[in-house]
C-alpha cells in the first residue's frame, strides 16, 4: 500500500472510484518545490520541480498496487510515478506522485493556479 499525491483530474473521488472501484481516505496536502502546469493543447495538468513553488492537492492513503497500475494506465505513457515528500498538516510523509516525462510539452498556467 502506498500514499499517492494527486493534483489534477484525480482529485475527483468519482473518477478514482470509476477507475479502481474503490474509495480512498484522503487529506489535503502541499507538495513543496513543485509547480503545476497545464499540458499544452490539453485540458489536464502536470507538475515539474520548481524551487520555491508549491502544488496543492490530496493525499490518497493506502492505495493498493493493483489500483496504482490502473491509475498508471489511465495517466498514460506521458506520465510516471516518482517518490517525493509531501506535507500533511505539518507532518512530512513519503508519497508517490505522477509527473509528465517531457518538460517541453508544458506551459505555465498564468491564472494563479
């Protein structure tokens, strides 16, 4: 079981339930030193390391390996899971999150998101 930080489409518990057939306990969280970006010509975001920035999202707790495989399939080949540290109510936790693989496909969201 893993904790998974989500920051875009997967913030929807309905989407998570449709994908995995499960509901996960979740908490609001901050991932420091990462910036959320929109993927050019798409309607979903990605994150990339950026010192001093932060991304707000949720931590899904105790996600099974089988659910992670389904989520990986949903996210597609342009994304990969990486180990990071997130902040949950002032407590650092080891987490997994999903990043875009190619930086050149991103453009910054300029509306303060």
